[in-house]
């Protein structure tokens, strides 16, 4: 069991037992154009159950810190943005791992729904508590699952913990609920970009009817400075960013098998 | 071609009213930009010559040539050409490309100074005339200024007032010359003059004199046309003439006046009616149409005025504000977008990016999608255009035929003018409230009746009470200065050529302005939500402020501070509205700085928001640099809360984003920018400059200006060639918030 697991378990319990409708917020981006469809209010929540070696928001991992923020004030922010949303914009909760705060996300999403605002969760998909399941199967208009790796071993190497099985269960839950979702796949050279990995993606997901989009995220090191400023060791330093050919190859291989494949 | 037999007739045939002609004859276009053509060989040849001349101008310290022997006027110069054989639209301000002219009626000292900075002097006869016999606007103003006004001016409470340069901002309805011909315009003015009869009050006498001047200017305009072999006495007979006649009318204005802003109005869809007719009749092709517009725009890019260096501090980069407003809707709901709207934008590709003409899109939610997308594309690729909220302005004034005077100010064409009033420094006004009415830099007593604040920590209610006294007094002095300035401008530098193209008794608004809004809002927020301790010198003047705790900052969609900003604007505007104005003009206010935010900052001591002494203000109504930490839309939403009814002369906001932050693909970027504009204006915001740039491009241009001669950036209601800004202004642009979160 990874060292942090007890810790985040406590965090989940803590946030669940909270009677106040407060989310622990890391930061807010009102002009999210890369986290779901359209223009989005992206609420980055503090705290993660994983510690991905390439995390670009390393400062959101810690379970301490963040700013407790009234859910109502976030709803107001979103309502103020309605004129910008157009047909498909809305709110995305990201992180950190937003599902750690599922308990408060439920009334948050319910309030947004009442305002007619589209909701989206950007998640690693590992949390299986009832509130998280409710968000996945009912409440969220869209879910974006990160697929970190295609084997349990690979998953552990990248994230520090096993969890592929739980992720697949949650994706299955979403599929069965007949609601749209996206997958995001970080293409890490030598770790996740082998032909075998890509074939696994095709075999596992290409038949899924409600999978609307597969986003290929080329590997980049833009987040290193955050690791360094936190005094943490960035272990993937040696890995080179993908060549255009590597990206092209993956794209060409995946494209015929899914409704929509895009490279970010 | 008899226009009345060619086009749909109506009211415009009986009275001078271009708007009626446009409404009846416009052909709205709902398609995309694919029909557009590139430049002709002639256009490219001309532009190459211009580029070479521009290079010479840059290399010669911003002045390629100047005539020291002639006082500019409509007929003062022989015809000038870039390359006569290649020109389908002719006319230059002087007899040579980029040669500037003296216009000393605004202020002779300014002309002398501008020349001496280049080692030149005016011709001795002109010197004698303006030293001994001819009084200027500037002389008149300073004869009348009180000691108090001088004090407010010299210490930086009022800055950039048009008291030693021409006020500008008046937009002649230049289309009238093309539609009616000048003979008909003279006839109409003569009829007006006959009707202006006794009793002979000051106002009546003045108006009779003004209309007589206008008639003389119209005759001069015919003569000016003759110099180029053009018969402006009659209406334009085809598309080429319509463009040429309109340009000649504008040229008359910039030969006579060197006002800070010399807007063009809204000519594109008017010209489109003539172009559409000629295309329908098979007389011209799309290539011809684009050639007229390219060459017209090229001429507009070559407009120059003689300026002294100090002028550059308030209006950096040698701007002329040839503001052309494009788009918007008609009152009946039809779109005013025509193919010629696209053709104007296309000049930014055919001739490359440029700050002038200052292309302003009148944005409506209901503009055709093809046009919205094209505007966004042009913004992303050139950073050369700005946007104003047509839905807001059209509905609040019930007017669909207007231009933008200068940067952001709405002006009904041919029926309305404004008196430009620069701005007052609201941040310094706030410091008066904390320094018992004394200037924080000099200790000079500016305003009486403000009690000294003795407490260790500033008390919000006490500061507000004092601030209200300060605002009232600053408004009074500001109003007095404005009345003097416009009285004298009318007397000594009346815009006869422009006023000849405007109704005889137009509506007038006086355009006050404020600078430093974000600093005032954040300062008051700090005083209210944190603890602010003033640090005072031995005379009790504040030199710094210590802030304990955090406070909400303007620019994050947070009502706790945004409403402070909104309320300050409302209050100061109300104070201004109470005061009597010259010619009974209607008081209005803008939140706009041009580039004076840098010089305002220099003149202002440390402020309670934590800003250090001398640091530049944010431009216009923008949040202070780097304090808008919640992304673009939160920042826009804060500005959108300022109520247009309190700031009818405009609320300027400048947005800078890096390309990638708009979206992953070019298509998504266009879509997201369109949504941003729809969203912002959907919140009743008024104005937005859009820059889509990487900071690295600007850094590179600072080091290698020769590689970026046409790099254009929107600053505050206008655009500049980045390489023509001073180093200091370039630095200031770089410190602004570039939204880059992905």
C-alpha cells in the first residue's frame, strides 16, 4: 500500500463528514479552453490520491493546503459566466482528484444543473465511494477519465499505486449509465506509447458506445518547475518529449477505431 | 449617373441624411470571407514605396520630412502622389508622401518645439505672424486659465488636456461629399444660415459666424479637388469616385486639423452600395473593388501630424486615430455587414497588419456568423482590431448610424459632436482624501475642507467621506478647465471643414475621463477588507502604505471590490453631471487612458493598494497588472460591472492572450474568441481590445525592431506599431497580464 493511501482515505472521510458545503480549492481558471468542450470555468481542487511522476500540477497533490470555498460562491461564478458558455461550455472540476470531494460535488452539480449549466469531471477514475459512483452514473453531464497506463504494472510505475481495475469498473459504470464520456491518454515515450499499449486501448474501449472522444496528450515537462519549487524530485526528467512522428503514428493507429480522436 | 434614378429614393433626396440612403440601399452580406481577393500589382507597388518611406521615417527619428514654409490648409499644397500611374485613389496631406505640415492654430509653441526637436525652425514670416499678429487656441486658453486650474494641471491631477493641441474627436460625415456633391451641401448650409436670425445673442452670432466659415471651407474643398483634377462639386458617379470623394472629404479634415483623434466614421457599408451597383452592372470586378479599398486604406495609413516629443507620453507611437467602425445592426434588425466590411478587414492581409486605420467592429450577438468568425480570425492573426458593443450602444441611444470618436466614444454621424476632455487622475484624487487635501508629492494645498486622518489604520468610512469631498472639488476644477478649452478652441481653431459636413446645430457631449480606476478600487478594497497603515513623512504626507492581511482585488469577478469600482464611477460621473457646460453640452465620462497610464503613474505617489510610487497604472478600466488571477473571463466580468449609463463616453478594456490559451486548434481559437466576445458584450460591457500574442514575440521585437516593422498591438482604445513605442512603454506592455493558462 502506498504511503499516502491512509492519508487520502482520511481526507475523503474528512471532506465527507464535513457539514459545510465547502470545496477545498487549489485555484480557479475562468477561461478553460482545454478541459472539456467550449469555454469552461475550471475549478482545480486540492489533493490527490495518486502521485503521477509527470504530474503538471504537482502543487495540487498535497492533501493539505487549498482554500475552503463556499459552494455557493462557485455557483455564482459559473452563473456569471453563462453568457460565455454558448451551447457546450460549462463547469469542469479538476485537480488534484476532484472525486475525493464527491460529497460536496453532489450539491454543487445539482445547483449547477438547476441553473442549466453543463458539468464535467476530470478524474483519474479510481474513487469508488457511493457519492463518486452517483456523480459518474447520474449527475455529471460529462466525465473525462484519465487512462494512465494499460497494465497494472505500468499504472503503478506512473502513478505510484495500482488502480487500473478500479478505473475500468468506473468507466464501465459510466458506459452502462448511457452518458457521454471522454478518455484522456498521456503518450509517454517508452512507457505508454508502445504498439501493444495502443492495441490494448483499441481492444478495451473501441466498442464503447458512449465514449465520445479520445484525447491524446503528448508528454511534456511544463510542470517541472512546480516540482522543483516544492522541493520534490521529478523522476521523469530523462524522458524526452514525443517526436511529431511518434504522435502521428499513435494518432493514425487509434483514429479509425474511435468516434473522435484528437491530439492536444 | 443620376443617383436619385439609380438608387432607392427616400428622405435622403430631400434633406442631407446619408443614414436614410444607407438604410434603403444596403445589401447585407451573410457569407464568409472566401470571395476576397489579394492586392493588385499596382497596390503592391505602392505599398512597397510606402514601406520604404516608413523605414526612412523610423530611421529619421520619426520624421521623414516637414514643410516649414507653409501653414497647412485645404489648398495649401500642390497635388502629392505616391506613384501617380499606380494610384486609383489619390490625395496626400501635403505634396509628398509622409511629409508633415505645420498647423499652428492649436498652439504655435508646440509647432516650434516639434520643429526644434529636429533642428528646424518655421519660416521667419510665419514666425513673425504667429508671434505678433495671430492668436492661437493655446494662447486663448492660458489667458483664461485660473491659478487653480494651472495648479491641478501642473501637478498631474488633470493631464493631457487639449489646451495646447487640437481637440479632435469630431467626425465629419465624409460620405456626404460622395452622395450629394459639395454644391448641394453649400446650398443647404446657405439655407441654414438664412434661418439663423435675431435677436443676436452670443450663441446666435457665434453660429452665424461658424456656418459662414463652413461655407467657405466647402468652397475650399471644391478647390482642393480641382488640384487633383476631381470635380467634387457634384456627387460621385461610380464606386471609384465614391471612395475617392469620401477620402477627399476626410483629407480636407486632416489638412486643416491635427486633432488628437481624427476618426473616419463608418464608411464601409456606405461605399459598398456604390461598389455593389458597379459589380451588378458588370462595370468592375471584385479585384477592382478590393483595389479601391486597399488604396484608400493605404492613404489613411499615411496620415501624419507634426507632434512634439512630450506628446508621445500621452499618445505613444504617433497615432492618428483614423477610426473606422464596421458592422453593427440597423434598428430594423438587419445586419450592416456588407462585402465591403470584409474588404476593409482584408486590407490587414493585403497590406499587412497596421494600427491605422483604427478598425473597430461594432459587435452584435446577431451579426452573421461568417463575419464574426472572420473578425476573430483577423484578431488572432493581426491583433489589429477592437470591438465595441453595438447592442448596448444602438439600443441605449436608438441610433444605428454612428462612428467611434477616437478610441471608444460613440458619435452619431453628421448629427452629433463631442468635446474631448482627456482625463483626471482619480488615484491622486484618492490620495487627496488621505492627505487632508494636499498633493502627496509636493504638499501643495489643492482642496480645502478635508480633515486630517489621524488614526494609525485607515478607516473606510472616513476615507470615503473625504474622497467624496475631493471628487467634488476635482470635478469642479476639471469642468472649469474644459469650458475654457472648448470656448477657445471654437474661437481660434474651429473645425470648419468637418463641421461643414455635420448638421448646423448638432448635439454635443462633453467627454470627461478618469484614469486609475483599478488602483482606486483596490485601494478602497484594501482599506475595507484588510488593515492599511499609512506611512507619513515629517509633513504628514503619505509616502507608503503597510497592508496587513489580504483583500479582494478588482479583476476576479468578486463583487466585494467590483462594486466599489462601479460605485466610484457612478459617483464621480454624478459630480460632473451637476456642473454647467459650455454650449450646453451633455456631460459624459469615459474610463480610458490611451497610453497616459504610464505618465499618470509617474506623477502619483504610493497608493493604499500596495502600488509603489511612480508605478504605471493599468490602462483604461483594466484590472491592475497581474492581480487578475482567475483567468480571462473573471477579469472581463469585473470590468463589465461598470455601468455604461455612468460612463457613456466609453469603458476601455484591453485583453492580451497567448494563442494557445484560446484553444488547441485554429478553429477552436476562432470559436472561443467569438464566444468570449458574445459573452462579454452579453454582460453589457462596452469595449474590448484583443491582442493574441506571445510575450516572446514582443521581446524579440524589442531587440530586433527591424524584423518587426508592422508588428501591431492594441494598447488602450487604439493600436500602435510596437517598435514605435518608447522602451519604457514597451516594458509596461510586457508587465501587463498575458493570460496564458492552458
